[in-house]
C-alpha cells in the first residue's frame, strides 16, 4: 500500500522548460486577486468568505513558489521533501477556487492550457503552475550515477508486452499490456526516466518504486527469466546487458531494471485479467486509470476487480479515501472533501488530472507501433 506522501501530481502536471533548468529567472506575474467588479451585485457572506479564502490561497501558493525558487537560485540546502509544501499549496488553491465557483458560478472562467476543468482553476494562474512544474523538475533531477536508456518509451512497451505474453496473453491482449505499461510510466514520472522524488524519500526512479517493491520485482523477474529467454532472446540479451551494467547499486536508477521490476511487482500478476478488465472498462483511458490505481490503492482495486462488479464496487474506508485525496481525487472543493465513500466508477471519473498525460501516452504508443510496422 502506498504511504500518504507519495506524489502523483508530478506526473500529471507536465514538462518543464529548458530555460528554467538552466537557471534563468522565471516571472510568475504580479499578485492577481479576484475582486468584486463594479456594477456587480453585492456578494453574500458565504460568497465573500469564499472569495477571501481563495485569494489567500493564491498568495500562499505564490509565496512558497518564490521561497523555493530563491533557495534553489542561492544553492541553499532545501528542506526535507521540498516539494510537499508546493503540492499542498497548489491543492489548496484549486480547492478554494472550486469552493468559490460552487457559490459563485459566474467566476468560472476560460479554458486553461492544462486542461483542468475551469471550475477548479483560474487560467490567469497558469504562470504559477508553470513555475511549479519547473521547480519540481529541478528538485527531481536524476542522480549523477543514473543509467539512462536511449529508447525509454520503447523499453516500457517491450517489457510490458513480453511479460504479458509470458503470463499467457495472446498477441493482441499483450499489446494492450504494453500500452497500459507505458501509461503507468507516464503517470508516475511524466515520461521522465530515473527521476528522484521531491515529495517522498521512499519512491524513486523510472517507476517510482520503494526499495522493497523493487526487490520483490527482481525476484519475480528471476522466476520467469528462463521463459523470457525462450520467448524473446533479443529482449533477454538486453536484460543481461542491463543487469551487468547496473551491478550491485540501486536498480531503480537503471531505467530498464526499474521499469522491469516495477511491472513485475505490481502489475504482472494482473495482466492475465486484461480481457476481463477490457470487458468491464472498454475505454482505453479507463483501463489506464485502473492500472494507475494499482499503484495507489492496490488492494482495494484488486478487490473491486475480483468482486465481479468492478464499476459499482464501493470504497468507504477513511484510510483509502485519504490515499485517493493525496493523489488528487476528491481533493478539491468542500463537497468532494466531505465524501466518505465512492464507487470505482466515481473514482475513475475523478482522475481527470491524469487525462492529458494518458492522452500523451496513447500518442507515444501510437508512434512506437507505427515505427515497428514501418
């Protein structure tokens, strides 16, 4: 089970600019607060309270971004899990905006480039999220000894597909496993290999696994190694090469072994159920969401699948609802935060912050398949 400090919004927040990585200053704009426009009806107390609360969260978010940027530019030692305060401030801002638009729907504005529903996010604050992304990228740079791959996306697809074939799937369903594997990689890291983690001291690397998870994955891979060699000698040779390359250090910082171990730890045993999952969840994005839930709440997600009524399976344990909220499901607005339970259908629908990244994973998968056919 994931602990409560594990980040997911790193992944769904997007990529960073090279200018920022090079240390260029970032302008995050002048403080902008929503105010009452002239000629508009006077606000009720609840509307005024919601407006004031939202304006405060914007200022708080801007303040922590500026503080972290100053620390980085001055090469100061950062606090432990330096991304956590940024993450919480962003969640608070979005939650307060949803509270505001709930009581004052006229404040819902234009669409934003992050494809966040406008009721949850004021597009004028895009520069703040730009800076948020940039800071996370800097704080999560891979260690100097990380072993990258020149074909990181293809590696994920190849490994997922091969594991699925060994688990008994036919070629068509194994291809789905490869697609899902790539989606989880994107959801965990935004497609960036070997990264650290600014919100956790436990989860690292290309599949954001803990030490024990990585070890379990290694053991499970060793158990199917002979089958891998028989099925795909080329892939097995690549695996031997990467094993020799990584040696004794942490396998989470070799892209190949990190992905391999992560898939074997959490997902490989579920690959044989992909046909049933596809029947229950025909939408490929829903399938990706479900396997990402295996990363976040593995036991409840598996229980839902085994129930025979996946979409209507209800989760009500406060601890599990806490895991979901920590991963930006039911986290924004008083109504969602007051929820004490949810069905799997409601949980899947609440994963809208993952939509953009899953769309990009699908596009990348399409490119890989086109290259293979070409």
